[in-house]
């Protein structure tokens, strides 16, 4: 059976293939090979600039041009050639070394002397940990962060648009002190911004210190070279922060932080999706109709909040993987076992489902319109929510048992405007306080909600 999106086992390569496409340049098998090639080339170039290795001469222009061209113009055909070599060697990183040898073959008279310094004193994990670091860094910077910030910007616009729209709040699902629709959205803006910035600042680490982290082979070959400095300068030249202490593998603590922070962002989006789903169910939000879309195969009237449902479902998958990755990757038996290798390949799956979810949520937000009349009806039917206001003013002026009096009047009962005003009229309160309470309507009792929403 030929592989197509219809025969793919994973929805990321099937149903969602187009939606997951932005991550492919950074997280695919092709991308992993490309980043490995980049690191092998940069390590050779880095060593050539180190005076402590006299046998490795400065690279001549033809060699520099070939090496830079391999990195800058790495093609899918190049990746296929590496995979062919891997089938021969049964080793993915060694295949990259042999690929580069072939690229350098016959370039210049000095090129042959470079072969021994390809992958010099390196273990496969030196290459792989840096490759994954660059993959995750670039996927974050180029795909995830722009989308996270765009969602927050869209939410902020909605928070400002509906900052002054009073809305009945619900605690435990029951009518509670009113808020504004904009303020409820502003809550999510504030939470998401914090997690976005934490995600943006997760330190991306890398190690380049040999088979068990001690520069063993390096020192025996060149005892007088500053290998700690050489290795750390190389890692830093890639835009990463060096890890000085490790076994064969970089400890992956930073990847756990990366996954956990993204998981927290995703969890807030789940909370948002569930709230908006509820508001759509109440009629507070009306999803805008899109021509030719079908809401139900049998009920023509349906406009379902499917974007938020899709986002919630995919985020569940993403978060399950992110939690597993964060818990698994920092653990390894002694100086190295191979369990992290196969697990790391699933980072793309976690990020892919995250991407699909966030884009779905963003599409859903773009379709929302508030139904001000529907929201107002709930407020007008909920005069009991002013019990908090009345009893708090009573407390200010020293009226005994204020809470208990309002509890007896309102608990479990729907209170009318007339009944509440009659109660207030009988209170021993200053005239201005009494007038303020008599004139208060549920839609007015929103505190500083509108200001908070406008300020976000």
C-alpha cells in the first residue's frame, strides 16, 4: 500500500497533515538529519579554528564553500542519501559522517586530510542532543511562540471589546455576583501571557563532552588543549547554553521544563475552551455561520463549537505526551541507556497536537459574537445576586446579622426586583446608602470588572 495521508497511521500525517506542516522543517526526520549535518559541519569548522590542533589546518575556500553549501542548501535528496548510508551502517549518526566524507571527496587537495577530523572525539549523543536542542528552540521561536502570542492578542481584543458588557457570573454553576464578559476573557489573557513568557525563557542547553562527559578521547589526543573551553564555546556558538556536567547524555532537565511549561499553557487553553463551550451552550456567545459548513448530518440548524472541542481533545493528547516526556527524559540508567532516544522522537507528536489545538482555538475565537440581549436576560432574572451587595452595606453601618437576614430572604429562592427593594426600604440605613441600593441593578453590580478588562 502506498503511503498517503489516507494510509497514514498518525492523524498528524493523515487528517491533520496540512495543519501540522509548519513544524515539519524543524521536527521531522528530515529536520533531525539536517540539524545533525549542521552540527557535524560546525564542529569541524570550530576545530579548524582552534590553534591547539596543529594537524587540522585552516579550511581552504573550496572546502569552506562545500561545507557551508551542504548546511545552507540541505535537500530532501541529501536526507535520502543519509538514510541509504544508515541502512548500510545501521547507525544514524555514523551515516551523517560518511555522507560528509562523500561531499568532501575530491573537493581540494586538503579535503582528504579532513576525514579523520569529521566527528572527532564525538559520541553520537554529542550530535543528537545539540540537534534536538536546535529543533526544539527553532520550533518554539518560529512556530509555537508566534501562535501563542497571536492567540493572546486575539483574546485581548475580545476582552477590550466586551469590557463593559455585564454578565451573570456562575460559581459552582449557580448564579453569582456579576462580572463582565471582557473581564472573564482578560483573566485568560493574564494567565496565558505569564506562561508564554516562561516558555519563551526556558533555557535551551547542550553538551559536547564525549562518551561519558569527561572529554576522555579529547585529552588523550591533545592533552594540552582547553577542551572544556573548546566544547563550551562550540555549544555557545550554536546559540545554546553549555551543560558542563553530564554523563553520555545531556540530562534533559531543560526539555522537561520546556514540556512542563507548554503543558501549563495548554492546560489554560483547555480551561478557556471549556468556558467558551459553556458560554456558547448558554447562548452568551453565538458562533458565526460560515457558508457551506454543516453542523449536523441530520439537524440543519446546528452551529457547533467544534473548534473548541477539537482543541480540547488534541490538547489532551498533547498534554499526556508532554507529561510523559517531562517525567521520563531526565532519568537514565548509569552513564546512558537508549530509552531516551526513541522517546525523544515523539516530541514532534506532542508539539504537533499542541499546534493543531492552538490553531483550532484561534479559529474558534475568530467566529465568536456575543449575544448582549441573551446575557442581559439572565441578569434581569437574577436579582438575588444583589444579596451580597445589600448585606455588605448593612455590615458597614453596623446592622446585626446582615448575612443571616439576606440568607433567609434569598437562599434557594428567585428574588424579584420588587421584593429586594421592599427589603432595602425597611432597613435602617443612611438615605444616600439606601438610595444607592434601591437604584442598583444586577447589570450595575460589576465592581471594577470593566476597568480590569480594559487595562489588560
